[in-house]
């Protein structure tokens, strides 16, 4: 396994220049994701209109994989309906954990597939997606923080 | 225990101290590298951060160089808060380590700086 399979140019670019990074105020949902084993922490904020994600931004600190995954995710789900975003969550989750998963039609998100060769890093990539899933499935205004442990 | 009892403890201490001195000098010359913890009588280990490179990414790059370091908060979150850092990488030295391995550690850090810079 070569390092450049994990740290592809897309990942390095989104780590250096995270998209949709910063606060979002007002937001319809705000959820914190935390990985206590490694200390990665992010806050995801969404605006929902007509059951679609009209805006999404994130803040926090983490490794290149977690930062790039969150940045790519915000780009991918903006404008998507809740159901479409949840389908994407399922597909990315399979991509990260299942060697047989295909990355077709995932666009830039396919760059995350190198992570599955590094089991210790899968949680880095999946933290933001679990946080998104929690935000989309919550019904009330208070959403419990997401922990990967 | 039988193995350890046969060792010359002064010689082991001298070797570990020499490795620590060498590693401290080698790492201190790397731009953006900050050594965390510099007590005069500390054990043979160096905990450090590298500007622009998260310790977990650094750990993965070093792993590919055959260098194993521990990364993260080392179950010492209050100290991490005190230093205002999320995590460090930590290399430790013992009687079986060599100076060449410290050179490999330094080379791996330089490669990580290039990759993420």
C-alpha cells in the first residue's frame, strides 16, 4: 500500500483548503462529533428548507483524513434532500469498510476509498458522516453529540 | 527478568541518554517542529508536534518508513489542554534502538512536512 493511495491529491487539497469551513448562523441543526480515542472534534451546522440541505458548514480540528472527509461531504450533500444525503452516507460507509464496494458515481468522494486499507483511520473519515446522519435523523432541536466510541 | 538482570544497567542508561541527546538535536533542527517536555532528567523519549501536520497523519507516514511512534493525547488530555495542542507524536528509545533509526525518524518527518505542506 502506497501512501499516495491514502493521501490522494484531492484529500491533500481539501485538508489544506477545507470547503464550507466556518460558522453558520442561524442554523436549523447543529451537531457535535467527537472521536475520544484520537481527539478529533467537529461541529456540523445545517440549514434545511423544503426537506433539503440548503446550506452546510463545519468547524473543528482533526487530521487530514477527517478534515478532507468533512470538506468533501459538505460539497457533496449541499442541495441534496434528506433521503439522498442518507443514501450517500450509506454508500460512503460501505466504501470505507467493504473491499467489494464500488466507487462509481461517487465523484470526488471516491478518493476516500484508500482509507479502508488503514483500519485505524476509518473512524477519521467516518466521523463527519455519522454526525451528518445524526443531524438528519433527529426530530427535535436538541441533538446529542455523536461519539465514535 | 533473567534477561534484564544480565544487562549492564549503566550501559543501557548511557545508550538511551545518547539516543535521546541525538534525537533531540536532530529533531530540533526541523522547521516547525516543537518538542513538548524538556525536563533535564527525563526518560528516553521525545514528544513533539509539527506545524501543519496532524500527529495521526505523521504517525501513518512514519509507519510507512518502518518507524513506530505513538500518536494522540496519550490519555493526558489536561496536559494537552495546558499546551493548547490536540495531540502529539511520541518516539521512545530503548536499548535496542539505533542512531540510524533516529535518522529514519527525522527523514520521515521531513517527508510528512513535504506531503502536507
